[in-house]
C-alpha cells in the first residue's frame, strides 16, 4: 500500500501571515491523522517562514503516525533530526532562499557528504530518503550513500501530464524500476494532485509513500480537510 503523507507547510504559511496561532498547525496535523493520513510531512527552512523548528517538536509529541521532516542539512537541521528522531528525514538540496524544492541532489558530486549524514541519522534510528530526479546514475549513486529510500521529484511529471501523460510518467517508471532493483524504497512528491496522482500510482504501484502539500491544502479550502484526504487516499488504489 502506498502511504499518503500530508505536508502541512501551507497551513503554517497562513498562520504566520497574521501571527498568533490561527490556524493551529498542531491541531491540523492531529486532524490529518484522524482523517486518514498515514503520515505528516514538514519542511522547516532556516528563516522559518512557514513551519518553525518549535512546530516540529510540538507535532512530534502529538501524532502517532509517521513524521517525515524534510530539509537541507544545515547544522541546526541535523541537530533537530538527531534530537527529535522522527520516523523519516528527507534530504533536499534547497538553497536557504528557495521558494520551494526545485531539483534533486547530484548524488555523484555529493556522495560522501550524503553518506556521512546518512550514517549519523541511522545511528539516531531515523529512516533516510534523498530527493532526486530520474537520472539512472543519480539513483545508483544514491544507493551508494546507504540511504533507505529516494524521493522522486515529480514536478516534471506534473508539468507534462496534461500534454501526454504516458510520456510524462515514462522516465519515472524507469527510475522506479532501477531503484526497486537495487533495493531502495521509493517515495514521490512535488506538484502531485487529484488530477495526476492516480495515474502515477497505477504506473508505479510499488511506491512506498507520496508526500503532498500545496495541492491538498488548496483543495481542502473548497472540499474540507477530511473529504480532501479521503479523495487523495482514494487515488492510491488501482482502477478496475
């Protein structure tokens, strides 16, 4: 079964626009869990413009499902992971001022850097995932770091989906086959939506997890959080 991890960064963005604690990101995390989410994803950035480091601690203490913490491994981020010990850490190569994740790691160039980090996180008992594109060499070198999983950066798939969905998904199928063959778990995320999620799942049914935030939280403004989570979960089933 492919799990749905709900990224609640956008909820924190709304809160931070006014200050205070409305909406309450911890309550939203708990509600997502109650409504069927298999996990919660957060991505604390150095400027804390949405999820704050304190939020991550608060959420970890309140949810029972898996917590996936994404981010670029600054020392503050590394300390957060080794102290808090979430179920999973997803390493992304974002610059501090990045609006959103826009590329995967070059695992060839950064193999030793990533290997050292993954050793440290494994010592803390944390499952690791590396954010990558579909280049076979990048995936093969990701395995050399010792990571447990990769997360496929799916923005190119989402962008090309309406023009030719079979062509859009083809490199992701091949990348997932390579990852599976060499023993890596496979997550996916970025710009996945109710429009394109089920086709991706049907094409790669051995995905371990999808992490979805922007589209899901946007849909929830119209549909409500409970109905939205159920709709995304329904996409993670094969069509007849």
